[in-house]
C-alpha cells in the first residue's frame, strides 16, 4: 500500500531551484512530524529537513538558508523548496515521517544538479 508519493525532482543547473512534493495519507500527515531525506551516491541516507504538526522546522546544516520545508493541511502534502542548488545536493530524495517507519519508504524522486 502506497502511503507516501514523492514528486518534483529533475535536472537543474547549479544555482537553480526545485520544489519537491510529498503526498501523504491524512492519518500519517496529521499525526506526525514529517521529514525529507536524501541519499547521494556512495553515501548513507540523511535527514535533510523536518517539520512538526505545529510547524516547527529543523534543517541539516548544509541546507540551512537554502531549503524550506512546509506542509499543507488541506492537501496533506509536505513540500521542500530548494534554492541555490549545488552539485552536492544531487541525490534521491524521500519523504517519511519522523522518526522513520520502514514501511513508508517509497521510490523517491531524483534530483540532479549539474555544475
């Protein structure tokens, strides 16, 4: 059963922007802190940003000042607005609750940033 669906990835030049979307079930979205995770080639998956049900956000140091996580309660969707993208942001991006639930990992969405 698909509970989380990521979209919005693509190929972009360094300095460009992308907005990722994560469509969640109402139950998952409304009850949990949500997070965006990424896994770059040869690296472990890391938490990029998270947002609580009341809107408190946290970011990995490398994303601070460039990425913004938000949530839309009407659409049950979590967004990741990414600006000033760098080649090191290249990764497959996933959404999940925080802490993660292994049953919720999906295919993710590929973000590729060219130099």
